């Protein structure tokens, strides 16, 4: 009888242990699902924050084109030497101001290709600048922008020297 009583206690204790283990397993599964949802929510929030930061960095890069003192002096010099942006025939070779301008625009194009900058923001802010810089300095073509004509001499550099800017131009313009 005592043996039977011990068997019942052992069996009962094994069942309690089994139920407790199953309960803990179910609780653990529920906790893992909750944790998975929390991680997903945090990942989504980080993605949104990253996109927001990307946009702010892009806006800052666009503003730099007109607010940076060095770039301002460079573009002002080009403006003056080209008779207020209308005659680029005086340029027979690349000069430092043109190189610096094209380098900056090329760096923005690199940022777009590498998904560092938001392309839409750059296009909204600098589409005309990219258009005219490539037409004048890389293609050597006369043109018109916003009712203002310009003439050029020859191309001062090649698309191979500014591959990112050239690809960006081809992507944005069909001419």
C-alpha cells in the first residue's frame, strides 16, 4: 500500500512538473512573440528616424550650394566671368571654379547613387543647376533655361571625368 501511495505521489508530481513545464513553455512562447513585436516596432521607428535624418542631411547639402562661402565665391566668379551666365565662350580650359562646382555636384550625385541623399529633394532644389552645369561644362552646348539663353565654346571636361553627375543628368533629362 505504501508503494502504491508513493507511485501516486511520484505520478502526481511528474504530472505537475509536466503541466508546469508546458505552462512555462507557453508563457515563453508568448513572451517571445511579444518581444518579436517590440523589436519590429523599434526597427520601424529606427527606419523612420533614419529616413528623416537622410532628408535633413539632403536639405543641408542643397543649402550648402548657395550658403557655403567658398561655393558662393566660386559660383559668383563663374557668373561674373560668363557675363551673368550668358556667355561661356571665354572659357577655353577648365579653371578651379568650374572644377570645384562640378566636384560638388558630382559628390551630390554620388550621394544619390549610394542612397545617402534623397534624390527628390536634390532634384527639387538643384535640377536647373545640374542641367546648366552639364550642358555648359561637360557637353559644351548652348541652351536656354527659364527664358535665359547662353552660349558656349567647347566642352571643358568629359562625362568620364564626372561619371556620377553625367549619369544623374541622363536620368533626369532626355536630350
